C-alpha cells in the first residue's frame, strides 16, 4: 500500500526544557509512516465534511461560509461516526502500539520487580483524546490566535 510521511528532517527536535514533562523521550519528533489504504483518514474526513478533497476545501466552499457551518457534520454523532471509528481504529491499532514499542525500547516503563517476581503482569493504561481537534485553515488565514492550552 501507499505510505504517508511527515518527515522534514531525520533528527528529532523539541523546544524548551523537559523539566516536569512526562516521558520527554517520547516527545521528540520522529518519522511517522502509516498505510493510507488501511487508514484513509483524509478521504473519510472529506466525505464527512461534504467535499471531494480536503486540500481543495477553500475552492469548493465559499470563502464567506462560516467555519462552524462547515464543521457541522462533525457535531452530529451519526454523520461523524465513520470518521470517528476510523480515527479510533488508527489510534488503537497503530499509534498506541508504536508509542508502546518506543517506550519499551527506551526503558521508560517503571518495573515493579516484586510484582513481576510473583508472576503478576504489570498494568499499563493508555488514554487519548477520543475525538481529535480539527481546524479549518484556508489560504491566507491564521490557524489560531496565540494561546496556551493546559490541563491541571
């Protein structure tokens, strides 16, 4: 199948200090390849939004159309179901195993030797955002105003 990549440089890069940041070794940028035939996220999202190609959204929808109106199919559980299922499958069957293998290879997991000695498997739980944040940014627009998101 075809493969997609968003690799600009072979080296990893991160901004600022990693003090207080959980798992800093997993936050470096790396090449991320996946099968577009198995996970056609862009095509399914385009169908959900009612356009033929996301890269041509600005040509297919009038410039003065409200972005909230463009995104309205994503606010409807029934119309977003196929995209949501594809995203969930992508995260669970591709992204989490990739992160897990990286964490194992870098020795990130805390190992409770006492628990392992008694034959109890260690529980590892992954949490992820159930539905992705999606922004429409047309040519000549800014994606967002400067802001800072944080969770306490």
